[in-house]
RNA sequence: GGGAGCAUAGCUCAGUUGGUUUAGAGCAUCUGCCUUACAAGCAGAGGGUCCGCGGUUCGAACCCGUGUGCUCCCA
């Protein structure tokens, strides 16, 4: 077979994915093996996968493939999330832009038809991307949070929680999204610091109530008579909703206003002056306007003082009739106009810049409006308790724990009730029916609601849908139908799942709530480990965003580099929990790595074409190489297992990379490489193939396609790598590993000397080695000679020609050559080494001559220091000898 | 304002109960190589006040305190 010069991923990837599918390798059904289960964090059907998903999906595929190859019944459930508010916003936008349709002109059913079309389109794009990335998900288990059974589960849970008294309906201050025109949960609001303005506005006192003020105490106005007070506000457009003004009871400046009334500007409404400790004397003018409908603190003060609520905003953020003026104008337009009018009427005293925090809707990026609204809520306290317990007890382990345990704990200890109703159509419609008198009946179906309602009254269903997270929190249960068909075979087998891999940004939205739902409905944690990935940022550390255009297209990257290289690139520099600075260079590195593997395979196969039947002895050159690599491989396998058990995937990949590139390709293959035009012995060849098998197996979870391809090209096979089971890693002999290291060091030292003295590679040299242990060179001397292009190695003769003297470890090596040698350069290098070693020796001597060290340190430590001392001394001796021979 | 995390080579990061060296890797850089697997390669090298200061200890990149800077969460 002709093999291409370089590795070409495209054809290979498609071929193997199809093959794996046809063999049902991704499929999992309950059996007597131990399950290893992952449920995918369902991507929103709002668009395509971004780099954050790519990282998460890759991590999950690595874990699931590793488990599949380690004897587990591996099950990875794919799916997607209807993402209520985000998707509805996109669909509304698309309808307007592409079809000129306004949502309000559609019926609920018509709108949902369009939404389902959207879901079909983007859901499929996402599934295709997951496939192209090589993810080994069980495609027979695809779940969508609005599938019929899933919908029923959500409804069932709502009714159940309602009946348990954990869900209630009531008027509360919530965050309102004026663009999506829906309530939001507290978690869906993101706060940003912005520079706003503080407007100082005159409120006149009601004329009959003018009073004398103390000039000294009122720092603002020095009139004999107080005719007005000045109030600072960031939101002049809400003054029409004012129901009082409020000062601190200890503020002497305003003490004389007790029992007085002021006039709200522009609408000339009289409101009382009240007093409350809440007011900060030092902020603004020390007196506040109270607008209970539009500020949570004002709302609380209003409750305390029994004040009315005047809501001056419509649901789309325009001013309502209650505002009396600028009715129908957008809140921000109205603000400008009101400021202008206040200015004209001489009621605006001043404006100043002010940095404040504004809440933005996570989905539409609109400024969220605090609003009193009747919504459905979940009481979170009771649900939080067991969810907190499972994490603090270590039943659910969070990685990296040091970073997130505290955050998790804090949120659950301070959790507030969750607003779950949304004024949208795309989602599970709330199963609550109202009769003509406003009585509410919560039931799974209309029929059951009717049974609950006494008499023959007309029932109408609540129009609202549920927060998308109210469905997502059931994900690890309901993908196995644990709610709709409790105790079925799947849920009993797969639950609790093994590990959840997700972004740290949804720890409250999703992770904490899944644990709550799991404890409530399964009485057991939903997963044993949570692996938080960091955020993927660009090279400069900026968030990936469409606006910046720094978010690369996944399919494009796969096309350019191959899926394996994309997986490699994103994994090689992503320690758990740390943000990842995405750089296409690392994908290129992955591509080069593919090519390296490919060429190593070509080389080995080439040898396979001309074998000779001989047997090797371990003392032989190749024998040493085989022996050394076998031990090295087992050492790395042990390390990799440990790292992967601790979710240190990036570290594991780095070690495998170096094992393949450095140890296998650069050292081992060179050591066993037959001389030009010569043959390789059959048993070394078959050993090499089996090493290669183990290498691609080790790498397979990270780079599945090329490893499967190479596995099949190395040899005719009946099995596939994807399901090949790992054997147990064997013990390794550290003495042989040490011998290998010594060999590598000597080779490197000689090559370095050649390089420094401009002895070209083709130039044949002679080596003279002064060693205490000549025997140790027996198995390695042929390798040494070939790797340094030495014609001979002797242990006794002194060189006839000029020579270079170098020291590697304790070994003194003389390089004999016909080329003239620069003695000064040699001396310089030797002196540098000598200097280092003397400093080193000095530091050890200091330690050993310190009585307190000798008394306090552990015996092993002291022993080690003594050994280091002897070591350093003999190295120094060797260097000094070399130096003296240069004189 | 409260809390958490981080600070090690130009960049990204390892450094697992304080002692295996006077701190490692990858990438980048520099030097030399068109060696018949791979120039997407080979060989070699240089590069560090482990953020500053103070403390604990025989011994600190690691533990404690403090300052500075960055990131995130919560209000």
C-alpha cells in the first residue's frame, strides 16, 4: 500500500466514525458490568457549538473512551436544551428579520411551529458538530428537554413540588426583561459597572408647610425659609412613581420636615416625608425619593411604611398610563426628555457623573427592570440543605475543589426563592388553571384540574412557561426516564452518573439545582464528580464573542487541522478549572504531532517489508533499546493512570506526547534502526509493533481517529482500538531507566561538543572513555557509537590526535578527531561546569556541617545529602582531571 | 463593600504532606544540518530576584503575616 507523505485527516475521520457507529460501539444497554455514565450538558439550540463546548465535549469523550477501554459499560447521553428565553428571543428576531412576522400576530401554536423548526435546524447542526469532533455518544439516547416524555416529567415535578408546598404563586419584586418581556431569575441578571449620572432635583414643599431652617445645618440651601429640598436620583424617569421622600431620622438637616409633604415635580403630586434608618446621610443630599415599584430597597421601605405601589412602566419598558406624562415613551428616551423638562423649569439643580452597577438580562442584554410582579416561585431553603450536605460530606467531589467548594457553599447557604415562571411560549406551560374567581388549581392535565375545581366553572390555563433550568435540573434523571417511569431498568442502572463536565459559569444555574433535584427525587446524588472547565478566551485573554469576531468556527478548524489536532490543541493547555487561552498554534502543534505519528508508522512498516529471522539477546544493542523502552512505557502508563484518575488530563496528554515524540521516535526508533540497506530482526520488529500498539492505545482517548487508523495499518486486525481493553500496567525497573538516562546524557554531551567545535555530523570520531565501570557500556556501546557517529570506542588507550575532553556525570570522555580543537572553548565550558558543581557542593557542605540539620532532618534526607556530596565530588574530580590534561 | 482564587523563563503552565540537586516542560527564540520516516523534520544551546517585604524552620517556590497587581463570585 502506498502511504501518503503526510497525514491527511479528512478521509480517515469520516471512515472510522462510520465504522464505530456500524459496530454499535457507542451504544450502551444495562448489563452486569459496572456502568460509567456521563450526561452531556445539553447545548442550547440557539446556535452552533463554540470553543467552550469543544473543550467540554473533548474532555467528556476522553473520559468516556478511557472508561470504555477499561472494562466499564460506558454510556454517554447526548442531547440539547430548548433554552426557553434565549431561543424564543432568537426565533422572534428571525421571524421579524426573515419573514417580517411579528410575534404578537401569531397564535401560540403557530409560534411554536416556527420554534420547533428552528430547534430541528440548530439541533442537527449541533449534533453534526459533536459527531465531527469524534464524540462517542450513544445516539440512540438523544434527549431534548422538550421531548414529550421530558415535558411530562417537568409538569409532574411542578405538580409534586406544588403539592408539597414548595412552589407558590405571589407578587414579589423580580427582575424584568423588557426586551423578552418576561420575568427573570436573580441568576439570569448580570451586573456591570457603568458610568451613569446622578441628577439633583428640586422637590418643593407644599406651600402651607414651608418652614424655617437652621442655616448651619443645611449645607445645601441657605434661605430663611425652606421652600424645597433637593433629591439625588439616577432614574429621573421614575419620579412619577414616587410615593414618599425619605430621610434618616438622625439627620438634623431634615428633622424639621417631620409630618410635612413635598410635591413631585412635573406631575405635581403630593407625597409625605418619612424617616427611615435605611437612608445613608452621606449619599447624595441625604434624602431619597421612594419609588416602591422600581427599586427593591424602596419596595421594602414601602412595605414597612405601608405605602402604595405606583408602577409607571409597561412590560416593554415604556412609560405606562400611571406615569401620566410621556406615556408610551421608552424609559431611556423618557429619561432624556424629563431631564430636559426639569432643566427648563429650573428644577434640575445639577448633574454629576456616578459609577453604578446595572443589571443586564443574561439573554437579551437589556437593562433589567426591578418590578413587582405576580410570579411562581420555588422555596429553596429546604431543597438546599441536602444539596449542601452531599458536597460538604465529599459524596459529590468538585474539581478543582479549592476553587469552587466555598462558592457552592456560600450560594446554597444564602439561597433565595427561585422565580420559575416566564412570560414566554417556548417552554413547558405551567400546569395551573384558574377559575372565574381567580382560584388556582394545579394538576398535570386539564381534566384533573377540573376534578379539583368544585362546581362547573370555566377554567383557563396559566399562559406562562417554566424557566429553562426548571427542566435542565432533571437532566441526569429524566434522560433515563427516572421521573416519568420511576425504577425502570435504565435509571436503576445508570444513576447516579459518574462525572459531570461543565463550565464553572453554571454552577448555580445548573449544577447546584441538579443536586437538589437528585436528592429530592432519587434520594441520591446525580453524579460522583464534577469537573469544571475554565472559560475559553482568546490569545489576549479576552472572552470569545461574536462582536469581537475572535470565536473560531469549529467545523472550519476541523477542516483545517483535523479533529484529532483540534482535540489535542484544546487539551494540551487546559488545566482543570483554569481559563484556557485559545491559540491556533497549539492546533498546529497537534497537526504536527499527527504527522509525526504517521511517519513513525511509515518507518516501522517499511522495516516490516524486509524482515530477517534472528533472535536478539538482551545484551545486544537492540536488546537494550527494547528493554529500556518497555520499562519506560510501563512507567508512563502508571503515571498517566494516576493523572487521569485525578482529572489531570492536560498533564497526561503532555506526558504521552513526550513519550511518543521523544522516547519512542527520537530515541527508541533511532536505537533500533537497522543500518542503511540492512534488515531488522523479526522479534525486534514484532516488539516494536506491540509498543506502537500500546502507544496508540494510550493516546486513543485523546486522538481517536489517527490512533485507530494507525492501529489498523500496523497489522491486519479483527478488532478495533476503540474497544481494545487496557492490560494492567506492569512494574518497571528503575535501574534500566536510569541506565537509559545515562546513555542519553552521554550522547547529548558528545553531540553538544561536536556542535560547539564544529565537527560536522559526517566526520567520524573516536571515543575514549575513562570509567570506573567498563561493564555497564557493554549493552549500550553500539548505540552510543551509532548515535554519535563514532568509529570506535576504547576504554584504555589515550588518543593519538588532538582531542576534546568532556565530562558527563562521573564519566570522563575524550573525543578524538583530526580537526583542530579550540582548547579555550573547552576550558570555558569545563570551568563553567566546575563552578556550578563547586557552588552546589558548597551548599551541601553547609547543610552537613550544620549540627541542627544533622540532628533534625530525617535519616533518609541526610543519607541523600551524603550521596549528593560524594557524587558532586567525583564529578568535580573528573572535571579537574580533564582541565589538567588540557594544560 | 464581602468572599474566593491566582502571581514561577518572552508566552502557556508543571512543581502531590517543606529536603533528588543552585527550579522543570511545551511553545517561541538562537545556532548547525536538504542524514534515504517526517524541514509539519533532525541535532544542539541560551533564557528565571519562583511578585515585593517580613516571619516560622537546621532548611521555604511550597507554611504564616503583610503589601502590590490580576481574575472570578456575591451584594
